[in-house]
């Protein structure tokens, strides 16, 4: 089921040229990165790649969603860490992605951290966008 926001409050704009061996920039110039295919995929490495950019964005977005879930539960997650691992590999004629999210919340037991992470997974826009399309695991880990 597709859900559309009732109001768009911000639109990010970025462009890429040259594909995996090119450059990606945002319209405001704050993002301006060289791109390179990772060595593990037969490329030269030495620059960022779409999977790293996706991992960084997902981790940050999930962190924000976790803050919302934690606030409702009365838990402080200001020193927590979300690590996103984005995998890419062959899927039929093309490629597919996987995502593993690891959540560490200092001073919070693993069961509570997992509950908060699961709640954040329901709130996070990236999680909503990937649901049903990309396998995503969410795991609480020791801080």
C-alpha cells in the first residue's frame, strides 16, 4: 500500500553524471562527491559510491525515527549509534540491495533497545520506502 505525505515540507535535489564513475551533486552544493565503483565490484575504489550514500542517509533518518520512538518511551537516545550496512549483489539480470541496521543505545538493555529499534523501523521514511522491496534487518547491539 502506497502512502503519500499530506504535505511535502522539503524536497532534496541531487544530480549524478557519469554513473558509478562520475560525480553526484546537490542543487545547493552541499553534496559534491566523486563516485567510483568499489574494488569488490571490479572498480578502482578510492571514492564514495551509491551504497555508502544510501547507508549514510538511512542511518541518519533511522536515528531520527528512533529519537521519536524513544521520546514516547521516555528513553534518552542522544548518544546512540545507528550503523547501516547496505549490501549489493546479483539479482536475476541486475542487482539488488540488502540492509542491516545495527542500533546501539548506551545505558539501555538489549531488549529495550530492540523494542525502540523495532518502533523506529515502523516510523522511519527509509524503512517505509524499502518495506516489501529490500530485505532489512534491525538488530540491537551492545553499546
